């Protein structure tokens, strides 16, 4: 029994170690106005051991995602969309992520965001949220660069999801007002199933060994 449990745990760890998540970027683009100027942001994707997706909005082409600051643009938007799935059905389930945003706001500059995670099998919304970064001209706002990390937990674990996120930049009503979205990142986390199985196998093996000694 001990050998069987240990073998199963070892096989699970071995399979997970060499399997990778399938991450597909569907959208990484936006628009600056006026005049209407489409932009595309490059992405960085890590699929093993856990998904990590980064939208490099500061490196968007033909212009970074900045309004104000002498750019001539007063409005901006960005949409990111991607899917994650486990093609082998052997990886531990996704249970959340750290949502990272970095940028800059000044005076009346502002950045609003909305994000949701949908399970593909039944379109259930596993998480959604929204927020805003405000320059110093607003009550509760602050001028300067920001870097925010928001821990997110899914309502239930999943291994096949689509993520939608949108950002709106605006508030450029004075010469000093500005807003810039420099980076959007999501570092996913998983349910620690392999470790739990190994611990279970070790624990049960110890119990069986003690019984034999008796």
C-alpha cells in the first residue's frame, strides 16, 4: 500500500513538472484619441510551472499608452483578453492570481479598470472587479507613479478560463494633467495538489509502517 501511494504521488509530481499550461493571447490592443490611433502592446507569457501574463503597454506601438504629457492625446483605452487551459488535465487547478498594475497619473489624469474571469465550460463568472487611479486634483487622489498588487481568489478553482480586462485613460483637462499605463501583469496561483498528495502518501505510509512494527 505504501509503495502504491508513493508511486502515485511521484507520478503526479513528475507529470505536473513537465506539463505546461496553454495560454493564448486573444487581444492586446487599444486606441488613443484624438486623432483615433490604434495601438498594439507586446506581451510576455510564461506557461510553466504556473501561467504569468504581462501586457507591456509602455512598449505599445506606434505609441505607448500615454495621454497628456505633451502627446496631444486626451483619451486612451486598452483591452486585454486571453485564455488559459490545461491540455493534459494533469495540472493543479487555478485558484487565483496577483493582479499587478503600474502607471502614472497627475492632476486630473485618471485610469479606470475593469476585469473579469470566466469559466469556459459554462460561462460562469469566477471573479470580477473594477477600480480607479486618480491624480492629485481629485479627492483621495495622488500625483505620481503607482504600482498596485491586488491578490485575487477565484470563487471556485478552474483549469479552463478566459480573462477580460479593459482600461480607460482620461481627465486631460489642463496642460499638466496626464495618465500613463505602463504595465499590466497577472501572476497565477494554483491549488497545491501535488504537495498535498505527497504529504498524504507519506502520512499513510508512516501509519502502515507503525502498524507493521506492532
